[in-house]
C-alpha cells in the first residue's frame, strides 16, 4: 500500500521489486471500503504499522540492526518455511536506499552476517536465515558485541558508515 494522498498531483511514487497488482482507490472511498471489506482494512492497518516501523528503523538503528530487521521482515513476508530460506527481491543498492545506508555498508554487513553464520547466501538473491535468534536480538535494538559469546563471531569490527 502506498500513496495515501488527497491531492491531484501525487508527491510519492514507488517501484515494485516483485510482481505486483496495482489498484487505485480514491481516499474518500477508503473508509467506506474498509467498513465492508475487513480483509482490506486489516491489510491497510498492517501496512501503516509496517511503514511506521520502517520510519523508526531508518532513523534510530545501527546498520547491522537495520539489515537484521530488513532480512527478518522479508523472510516473514515471503512466508519462508521452517528452514528460513527466501528470495531477496532487491539488489544490494536498492536495499541500501530503502534502509538509508550506503551500498558498501549493506555489502559489508551482509558479508559479516555470512561470516558469522547468521545467514547463508546460496546465490545472489537466495538467502537463508541460520540464526534468527541473533537477528531478532539485533532487530530489537541489541548489539552484536553484547550477544552471548556463542552467538558472536570473531571478526574485526569497524565503525559503521550508516548513511
């Protein structure tokens, strides 16, 4: 869901990263439609909550926290099975733009997550979450340095270039 606007000129745009269906609904009709279509009302509320969460993520989290949140969200949206395998719908540059990071930062963090065996990339877009517990901890505001020793990996830390 995007573009809750009431103006004739639209100030927002979007780009689909997966196959999408587009439906234009005049703002004045949304309340009417939601009153009769509970599924749409629930999806709208879910999308608004996700947008609010994304804004909080982009503004307040470290690069590793943003990436952990993103990977968990995409995994969940993809309906990944028990093994946590899913298809990343974006290139690293698109992920960086979405998360408010530099391409280099996203690439470095993805490589770090792989070295730590928190995720596995079997191909450029095929991802598997191996340590969801660690990513959840990061997504909830934790730091990798403060994770229990068995969850961390031994790599040299560099300062995050978060924008």
